[in-house]
C-alpha cells in the first residue's frame, strides 16, 4: 500500500482552509518525481502558492513577498500554455502561475490552465508518465458558485488519464467544485476536516463511504483497489527536509 500517486491514478484532496492540502499535495508531487525518474509534473497554481526556482530563460527566479509557499527545487515557472512543453526540455516540474513575478495577473488564466492540461495529457505515455496537479480547483470552475462546471479538456484529461499514464491530483476546499465523475471515480482520496455541514453531507452522498473523520493536520487516506477492496487509514504528514528532485 502506498498513499502516493502512481502513473494513471487520480487523487482528490479536500479539506478546509489551512488544514494542509497544499503541503500534502507538494509531498505527493515530490514523491511522483522521485519514484518515477522519467515522469513530469505540471502544477496549476492559481493562487499562486508555489515558488519555482527558475525562469524559462534558465535564470534563477526571485519572488517578491507575495509568494510564500513551498519551493520545488529545479522547477520552472511559466505563465502561458505555449511555454509548458518547451520548459520540459530543462525540468521535470513546470508550474503554471496566475501571477507574474512582477505581480501582473495573467489574463484568462483558466484558459491557459485548460490548454496546458491538454498538452500535458497528449504528451504522456508509458515511458514518460505525467502528473497534473491543480491546487485550488475551485478557481477553475465556471458558472459561478460550487456548480462543478468545468472545461471539457480538463474532464477528458482526468477521465482518460489512466490509459495515457497521466495522473491527476485535484485539491480544493469545497467538494462540490470537483466534477462529479472525478469525485466518484478517483482511486485515492485525501480527506481532511471539512468546515461546512453542507460539504460533509455532499461527501456522504457522493464520496467514498468512510468510517473515520480527520481533524487538525490529520487526513483520512482512502484507496479504492481493483476487485472492490478498500483501504482506509487515518494519517498525518510528518514535515521534514526536502530534497531537490526536479
Ligand atoms: N502535517 C503538518 N504538520 C505541521 N504543519 C503543517 C502540516 N501540514 C501543513 N502544515 C502547515 O499548515 C499551514 C497550512 O498548510 P497548507 O498551506 O498546506 O494548507 P491548505 O489546506 O493548502 O490551505 P488553503 O486552503 O488555505 O490553501 C502551513 O503553514 C503548513 O506548513
Ligand atoms: Mg492550499
């Protein structure tokens, strides 16, 4: 049993603000890069939270104060879908960010995100598996509120990813923002504490049937195995020093 994502698997990470979703997701990204040496990762970072260490030009990237989150060593920040594939010539971890280092916002960021996801999906194959990680999925849904409407390119990527060795990890505060097929068909779930009754009820209706609930930085790891077997475990990530992996 591993709580880490394998090529072609789909994971969802849900929990209230500040419970540790992005921290856990970063760990899953790092493990993917380490466990599969020919793999590539694309982080869709709408907040933005992540810090890349390099620009596409090869120069080191120094962030102003708005960027406080995790640094992924060796990663390259890009701001348009057109730059994603080119960046993989130099790194295995590309971060598509909604803010430029000069704090100018990327226009139509969701469009760049959908197009990038499609490119990653298309470039994925057995010898070069990929992981699409979307932090704050809520930011990419359209139609307002928690309706779960999203672009069909994302849906296709997530649904057909298994055959293409394209994994997906979706992280969000509100389970309703996740397209229903993704929520019901994921292999791995990382469920932290949920803030709203509404979300708890939604997960009981559409999520996996779990016995445990998490609090603090703990999360329930739930895995659907082939043949109907299920694993459920209460876990907590121990924070430790991180290695350069990209
Ligand atoms: N397992 C852990 N042990 C100790 N501290 C943790 C753990 N996980 C996360 N933290 C800390 O908690 C804070 C919030 O974590 P993180 O940003 O991952 O939460 P989040 O769920 O992504 O929040 P948001 O919904 O606001 O994006 C960070 O300062 C992080 O270092
Ligand atoms: Mg977060």
